[in-house]
């Protein structure tokens, strides 16, 4: 069944279809309509869940941690400074290996205050250990929420489903709502291996000593560094697991097939524009226009950002002349975070392209199509002038 609704409603519908059992809600623009819609689902008995309003984003994640530790499927959502307020709890959730799913409606971070879109909020949290998946449209939002719950519970790592505030959260687009029975078959019930159970008492996340030590049963238990190593290895293994999940989803629902990167007219391209989120779809109009002018150019949208899919990046960009990375975020004092990661992935590739970085759209600054055309045209015509430092689009000094 197709419906026309906002991106926030697409996300809420995905949560409903995933049968989340505990929802922690704290309002912050532009994600507020998502949790409001979930409250409607709960109130109307369309979703059998505990809806818990809390006093802060820190508390929202604390509720999810408690609920997941007790063995239930937990969800929350946030944006901008709310995500940053959760930072301590984000580390705890992933360290405890809890399969929480959280939507992040991307928004600029204060100070100064802004409620408009960029991706600085989630990018600033890329190293906490959560899986991060970015969506390009409403269909991907609802589908990724469902796949995110499946991935989280199979690898015991929490998942952020990120999408652009306002550009996706509040715009209306048609998307298909999957049948509940099919979703139930695709996403089995959450049955954790370890959870708080009065019939089987135990300690969770106690103080961990630096070295390995025997447990109460005499079996050697990992120390802190082994626990971190195991998380890193499981994050890397999550790439293959998500590829399997996406393939199964495509067979069942007819959508998917691009779990890591989504390419458009890249097969014969000499130049590739790279972006995350809805900007990658805006760039398609630019690519079509430049193609008509004879430029062999394509666009690649990066969807899985953490863990970073370097093999997919290399496969997509090896042999190209130039990759132009457009970002609505900045690793202050360095360069765009996606740009840096792509450079790192391509370092050992003998046929790596030249790479150019553009920063744009911060705090909701309008990204005009002609600006993208001009930046790509200049870079493609004069690749010898590419510098490692980022250039800025739409900046008035």
C-alpha cells in the first residue's frame, strides 16, 4: 500500500511495523512529529508498546538502555543538541551491546542556535561505536528502520537511522508501506541471550579491570581492551551481515540492493560526485544536465557510514579520474569527515582518483543547483588545480 506522508511519519510507520515495545520520547525539532505519531499509534492500539515521555534526551537513552537490558525492543529519536546530550549514554548503549534503534533527523548544532539542516550532529557521534545508516528519501527511511532493527538484534550493536531534517523529515513523498505479516516474517521477535531476569540473576556492566580474569564459573573473561576489540571486530562483520539482510529484504519486498552505496550513472563515468543523504538525489539533476553537455559524470550516495564500507567505496571509485565529495559537516581543524574517510579507503588503491572536498549547506544554507554545476564543472575541467583543503559553497565573507 502506497501512502503520501512526511519522512517522520515514514520513520514512525517503520517503528510500528517493527513492533517496538518501548518508546522513549523527548521533543526536539525536527524529529518531534515522529514521536508524536508514535504516541498516536500507541493511543489508538495500532502499536502495543510502552510510550514513556521523559524530561531530557539523556533520559530518553537511559530508558532505552534499561528497556533493552530487560529484553525488550526499544526505540527513540532525536536531533542536533539532543543527540549530543545523549553522548555519555550512547557510549554505554553500545558498550553494553544493546540492539537499540534511534532515528536522527539531522540538524545543525548550536551555538549559535539553528533549527535547520546539516549533518554535523550525527557526524560528530560517528566514533561512539553505533552503526550509522543514512537515507536519501522516504522509502529508504521506512525500509531502513525495519532493516535496522533486524541488524541491531543480529549483531547486538545499536543503530542510528539518519535522515535530513526538513528536507526529508517534513516534506511529503509517496512511499510503500509493507504488509505487517511480511515484516513479521522478516523481523523475528527479539530474544536476547542475556537480559535482566529475576529467575536467572546476574551482574551487568560492572567495573571491568584492565586484565583478563576468571569469572564465577572459573572461565576466563575478557578485560576492557578485549571487549573493545570484540566490538570493533563485530562492527566490521556487520557489513557482511547487513548485506545479507538487505538482500533478503530485496527478495521479500522488491527494494534494496544498495546496502552501502547507491550509484547513479557511474558505470562509464570519469568523474563521480559523492554525498550523503538527500543531497545525493539533488545531484542527480546536475549529473543529468552535465551528461547532456558531454561530461561523463555520475553520483554516488553513501548510505552505510559506520562501519565504513571501504571495499564498496574502492569498487565504486577505482579507475575514475576525479571524485568530488560534497558534505554538510566538517571535522573542525581538518576537513570533511566523509572526504577524509574516502581518502583513507583509497590510499592503497593504485588507480585511485583525485579527490576534491566541498563544504556546503551548513545551518540550512540553501544549496542551489547552479552552485553544484559550477563546482563540478570547475573541478572536472581543471583537476590539476585540486587542493587538499576543502572549498566552501555559498559562503559570503
